[in-house]
C-alpha cells in the first residue's frame, strides 16, 4: 500500500515524535514543549498526506481521461 501511496508516510511523523518522547518522560524539563510541538505537527502531516492524495487522484484521473481519449481515437499504447 505504501508503494501506491507514499504520501501516507507523512502520517508516521506525529507517531514517531510522540514515541520518541517516551524515554525522556522524567528526564527532560521541556517535555511539555516537545509534546506541544508534536501536537502542532500532526495537522501539518495530515494536510501533507491529504495534499499528496489529491495530487495522486488528479494524476490518475488525467491518465484515465487520456487513456479513454486514446481508445476513442483507436490509438494503441
């Protein structure tokens, strides 16, 4: 699925940021800022994944339209 939709890798970013904070829970005084940053990055990552999905959908639609036009003209290839 990732090969077909690599833009979904953006959705791993918030997860990695939250999981990376776990070892530092009782050690880092700025943990709250780290978690706030990870929370603010989440909608950005989702937006980037959505933007990639929309681009891929547009490209697929253009390809289907081109393919339909070619078959209508009788072209092969």
